[in-house]
C-alpha cells in the first residue's frame, strides 16, 4: 500500500484525495485540521441565539471576493 504525503498536497489536492479515498481517516483528519487552520471551516454554536445570522455572515465572508462590494 502506498502512503500519501498529505503535507506535500495543497488543501484543494488534499480535499480531492479525501473525496476519492473516503476510507482514509488519517487523510480526512489532516484535511479537517488544515481547513480549520486556513479559516475554511465554518462552525456554529447552537447556544448562540443568533446562530443563523452568525452562520450567514460566516458564509458570506468565506465566499466573498476580496475587494468586492457587498
């Protein structure tokens, strides 16, 4: 079995790898960790009464193009 070098992959390459190797739990955890570190992971706090608004704002921020007017 070949061992993949997750550190050598870009985040997008690692995502594609995880999607095509769904049984590779180590790759999935590496993807989650790197996504969080890169700020690409969106999370919600269900104890927050405004969680829907917070989530909407996080999605807008993550999908907006730099310099784009809202």
